[in-house]
């Protein structure tokens, strides 16, 4: 699903192809999620990052601010990256789906998982980002990102911590989504799970070296 990326169409933009792609994504009507979301939240980070991390979709805070991983899950991820000895600024962070999907509950906006069709349509942008950033490693955070990159061949619970081949030739490290760890904070094994996540993120390090 990442193979039909639009990258070549964006090569000739004065501010660089990633900026051109970001601008084009602002007008995206490939699915209906743009209707209720505040704005598109495109990926950000080092333009030629060696590692590209992929979440599910922007959350409430990201939707308001227009940047990926700036809410609670992002702060949790930042802490775990730091503990793993990784500088977020060396990476590129994006999402499988670029608009916030939610349902309203009174004044609150509750996250809703994107469906297969939405993930497939948004793979157009994700594939484009990967083609332009040209990372050495993808990191899939959670099931939606794993599905976007790998299809149904792997299950996060079984395969987390593994680095596997993808059909676009860039290996992918499979791990959990930081929100899942945040949600299970009260559980007895929460700290153990967090440490496991930090150890999995540590597998990025050889790919970040020159
Ligand atoms: N969760 C995600 O998957 N992505 C974000 O950008 C924020 C929260």
C-alpha cells in the first residue's frame, strides 16, 4: 500500500519536496476525515532522518496545534526516547492517518480508530514521506502503523521488538503505541512494559549512526 506514493510529483518545489507535499496534503480529500478535523497534521522532523517513526493518527492536542506527537502520548514518547539515548530531533515523526478521527461526547472529542479504508487512502501520503525522507529504518508504533506498513502479516503483541522486511525495501521495527502504555499506567506490570518499550526503541540506535 505504500508503493503508489506521490513523491516524484513533488520533486521540483522551491522550498523542497516535503514542504510541497505538506501543502498538498492540506487540501486532501482522499477520505472524509478532513470534514471534522481542525487541520491536517503532517509529519515533522529531520528531512533526511535515518529513522522515521509512525503513529496512528493525530490526537486532540495534535489536531489543535497542527504538529504530531505534542500531546500526552508525545510527551511520554519523548521521555522514553530520551531514556533510550535517542534525540527526537534526529528522527522524523508522522502518522499513518493525517487527520484526527473522533466522536463527540458532550464537549469532549473522543479518539476513534481509523478504519482500513482510511489507512489505505492515507498511505498515499505516508509512502510519499518515506520516499522523500529515505530513512534506513521505519518504527511502527501500534497496530494501525504496523498495518499501514506491513499489512496483516504481523501482530504487535506477538512481533513487537522485531525488525522485519517491508515491500518497499526499508526494514521496520515493530513496537507498541505509547498511548497503550499510558492507558495501562495503573497496572502492576506498567513499569516493566515501559522499560520494554524503551529497550525496543533502543534498537533504533545502530540505524542512527553514521
Ligand atoms: N498518537 C499518535 O498516534 N500520533 C500522534 O501524533 C499523537 C498521538
